[in-house]
C-alpha cells in the first residue's frame, strides 16, 4: 500500500510500541527502540533499528490525547509534499525522508517513521562559542533561507514554528560539510493545487503564507535565547533584521512593537504578531537575508551570489546520533543516560508551549 493511501483515517496502518520491551512492531517489520532523541509538547522522538537489516530510523510518537487524528494526517501530508518537491534538488530532500505512519490503538499513539539525521541545530548553537557561532549561524541561515525560498515559490509554505529546535543537521567529517533539514510540521501550512493545507488545528483559519514570517521568527528566537552564545557583531546584525516598519510605526521586535507594551518574549506574543497579515519584514525576505549574512561572512560579493545549499565549516565539534554535546565541557554524553536526558530538556522559557498554554493563548487571541 502506498504511503499516501495509508493516511486515510478509515484505513490507518496498525502498529504497536512496547516501552518495557523497547520494541516497535509495524507493518514494515520489527524495530528495536534505541536512544531518546528529544521530547516536545505533543511528541517523543526515539532512535530505532530494524531487527533484520540493522537500518537506523527515527520514530516520532505522538500522544493522541490532546490532538486530532486528522491534524496528524495533515502534518504527514505536508511532510510528504515537502519531500516530493525537494527530493530531486541538490542536497535534497530538504526534510527527513518519510517512510511510514501507523496507529497504536492500545496506547493511543501515532507512530511516524522517518530518516535519522545526526542532531538538532539548537544543541550545535548552544555548544558553540561566540566565535564559532559567528560562522555556524550565518552559514546555516543562508542555507535555511535558500530552502525556505524554494518551498515559498513551489508551495507557498510557512513553517510557523521556525526555530533552531526544529532544524536538524548532518555533518560530514571527511568533507566538513554541514547540511540542514526542516522538521516538525505540526503548525505549518502550504498551498497545493490551489488548496490551503493547515497541518495543525491551532492556526486554522489564519493567513497561510507570509513571505518573511519564518525567518523573522528564526532570528527572533536565536537572538532572544540566552543560552546561545552570539558575538556583539552578530547581535547588531540581528537587531537590524528585527527592526522594520509595522503599521507605519517603527518596530523593534526585540524590544516592543505596535500595541505591545512589554518585550515580546512570550510565545503567544510573537506568534500573534507574526501571523498578522499586515506585518511585512523586508529584512527577512530570503534573498535579502542571504545577502546580509554573506556580507557579514565576507565570503561572497555583488553578482557572485550563488544558490549554495551545503557549507564547509572546518573544526566543527560533533557527536554520533546516540550522543549529545554538553556545552560546558564540549564532551559527548549518551542521550539515554541521566545527564544526557537532563541536557536534552529545554528550559520552559524556550520550549514549545504546553497544551494548557496553547488553550489559554487561543482564548486570549479570540477576545482581541
């Protein structure tokens, strides 16, 4: 059965996950559950290995208590469309390959099996020094701008949760190349064949495509995250990018904008502001941002701008997929160790909000 057909609600594939046996049983076979890779408000991410051919995969387990089956299916469809559109591009696809989806009725879980990518970009930023991040962050931003521009033009796509937590990367030690891929499309939307597809339930009915939204949000979260070391020079560039006109008034998004009387450091404030269809940030249009970052790096000038999709960054510290980099000691810890799991837990200030917070923000938004 084709993957697209298996997404029909009435005929979802049935699977099973046993936490005490560390085992996935899916229509495609049995998989041994491995290292814990991460956890968000809705999903837990685990590494898994096929018991027969030893191939590695990532399993996304979505608890269906607070989310509809239809919204997960829409997220799967968005993922598939992004993969199909970009798989023939150099360094594509720009998202992890999506192989299988199944429903575990016993534990009320949706299981998504995808390609395994090395690590989360947030941890790379967090572990780097300000000097290292002066190279790594602009390089990844140039690449992200190219990827988003590709999807903007093909599918009128907005990620709508665009931050370093939702970007994965592969680092090739032999060539020094760093390739990034987008993940987590639970809030995203796109236009396909004239139809708007909203992956999640939260933003349904809002404007789907705003061309500078994702990169503005990415810069905002990177700039305001106190655990990411950034040099004064890069901070100034980010402040310039986050300064633009909104409703004819000058908006300094890192301080306060329009009707906001306090800094927009709350999750709901920034999302509500960036979803306003009147908001346009010319500094975060992909082409403009790429030129800004390339000027900062001083590696390309004038008409020599190229559509670069992977970058050579020498002496980049890295860990294998079952380990995570500790910023203080720059050592790799096992993900499933107590210290590794503690390191993976993001602070509440920067993590995706809980369901309770989402519900409260939704009620506030409805009253405005």
